C-alpha cells in the first residue's frame, strides 16, 4: 500500500477539538468540485416519510445517491478484483484525510446525513471488531457530539475488506434518541442489546460476553441467497455514543438482506440493505418504487427478519 502522505489534510490542527478539526476538513472539501460536494448537494433532494411503529419514530429516506451502497456487491470475487476505496490508491483526487492515531478520518462521499465521516484503519485489514472496540469507545469521547457506528462485514458494510467505523451527529438515529429519552430499548429490533458503563474495560468485557453468547445462537437463513451462519462469531451492527457514560447498542443479525430484496415479482421487491442506520430506525432506499412500497409494518417485519430471534 502506498503512503497516506499525499492525501493528508491536517491543516486543521489549530482547531481546539477533534470535532472542530474534522468539521473544518468537511467544510473545506465541500468547497472543492469533487464527488463529496456533488453528493452532499443531493442530500437537499432527499425525500422523507415518517414510519411510526408504536411510539418508535422510524423514518424512511429516498436517497438515490446511496444506490452504490444499497446495491453493493461484496462477494469475495468482487472484492478480489476491485480497488479498495478506503486505501490511498482508491481515493478520489479531492478527498481529504485527517490522521488520528491508527485511523484515517474522511468525509463520507456517499452520505446519509450531513456531516458524515468514515474512520478507517490506516492498514488494509478485514472488517473485524475484535481489537477495535475499545477504539470505538474512545472515539465517542474524542467526538462527543457524534455517534459512532459499525457495520459488520456481512451486515451492511460496503467495504468488508477494510476495517472502518462511521460517525454521524448524535440525535440522527431514532433508537439512540429513544434510549436517551426513555431509558430502555424500543420495540423495534428483537435482538438489540444496550450496555452502559463509565469504564472502557467494563464495557469491553460485557460487549464480548454478549458477542460470545450470541455467536452460539446463529440461526439458518430464511432464503437461499443469504450467507450461511458462522459458528465461530456473531454478525452484528453496533452504535456507540457518550452522554456522561459510554453507551453501546449491539444489533445481532441472522441475514444480510431481507427476502423482499430478491423477490422475483417486481411488485413485491423492496431494495433495502439494512446496516446500523436502518437497524436503528432510519430506512434508506434508492429507488422510488421501494420508497412507495415500504410501509411501517413492512419495515418492522424486515428488521425482525434479518435479526436473530431469541
């Protein structure tokens, strides 16, 4: 892999906090005539529909700019032949990089929210939370205005071959907002588990105890195109934030995509690839047909379908 030196934009070191530094990078990159400037402009055209499920305020976004993520082919064959877009060689010319420890922070060029950052390992290593969960928690205090999320390699990650987190403003995800307000999880994802602590060490121990417990509960998929279960690990999405103490919600998965994604009848097809954002109440579709077909009841069934049932 080539050096990151030609892509580094640490011009913002004079800013007092990491949040201000990367927001300065964000503001600067949007002044450039690059992919990010175009894609963030498209966010203004995103259509939104409320999908309340009981007292849980789920929402649906029609965002054509996310088509590459929704439809991403992450098969081993594709990964073996495509250039990794989180490595220096795969960056667009105008993409900026802010180095922070062993991570490269960049403006996400295919955003769901504004701002939206990727936090990727400087090494090209597989998407694997072991060895990185403590760093995820540290980012919640380094970026206290942000929620950090992680998509498992088979749970919505568009780059399952390169370890990365993402960062969005806290308050963007209905599940995080609901938990802070009500003090308990909503009736939305049956496999969600919420842990809290003032200690990274305690959080880490409890987190991996849950992962080990759920790894034994991998269940067979409900349609032939789904990936087979792994007996040695659990599939999940994660969100973490800091509000005076550390918070993590783990959303354990049994499937990558729901059956409706593969429906032979186009009238029944809904193109949705649930990642952490969808599992926490913000559904993203990139076609108008899917936007028109997806209802609150269907979203609830999709989230339950792709989740481990207890």
